[in-house]
């Protein structure tokens, strides 16, 4: 029984991994591993039915990625999300280009050009948008002060965080905290 790797768009959390694994099992596939952006499966007979998998993924808000460039763009997005959401305090000042190049084992200039051409924004801008979404999340949870959030996310100061937040959202963090409508976007919709 051969193992097949399937690349999947819009997987951004552990819940996504669980849903994909469960749904693939319901379709009768043996699931060997599910990570953000991909799953390894085998079928009891022959190759997996990609059309069946595509329909299942789309019904759950995911998308099957077929071509290499699209898969690479998705890997860049996942690496950025991982950098923003899972970086420890020692990783706060990692050079983004070095991190992406090492994570994907590719030349950063190539990856950056491909990402910009495909997505219409730079990787750095995408990183900023992801950081701001995390700031929004932390503000909504109301467990940390703005100073603690700035420190946690590696901002040089509260003023730097506030300026970047206002530039992206049009609101100050304190004003954002007061309003209750349309606070957050799902991670796969951050650049829209």
C-alpha cells in the first residue's frame, strides 16, 4: 500500500488537522500523518480519489492544492503563521527571510518573488497582518496589557505596536478593544 501526500490549503490549527484526519478516515483512507497544510494517506486499492478528497475538503472549508507553486505559497503562509503564533520569546527577533529560507530549504529571493506575484503582497506585509490578527485576538481575550502584548510579540515598544495596529486596522488598540463588531478574521482570510 503506497503512501500519498496531499497538500491542503486553509489548514491553520490543530482543529483543522483533526477534521481533515477524521474526514479522510470516513472516506476509507488510512491516515498516516496530518500536519498543517498536508496529509499522508493510503488507499486500500490503488491511488486516492482526488476528486472525492477535493469535494470533502471544500465542504469543510479547505482546498486541495494541485500545483507546486500553489503548494509552496501555502507552505510560506504556514511558516509565517507558525513564526507568529508559535515562536518562543527567544525566537522573537528571528530574521524572517532566514526563517522562511531555512524552513522551506529554498532561496528566499525566489520564494519572496513567487509569493508577491501570487498573493499581491510581500511576505513581510503578510507577517505584519498575521501579527496584527494575533494582537486583535489577545486584545479580545483581555488577559494581557498592551505592554505585555507588545513584549510577547517582539515589538520594540507599545508605540510601535500601536502605530502598526492603527496603520493596518485604522483603529487604535484601545478603540478596537471597545468595539465589538467584526473584530477578527480567520487566519486563512487575513490578507483579504
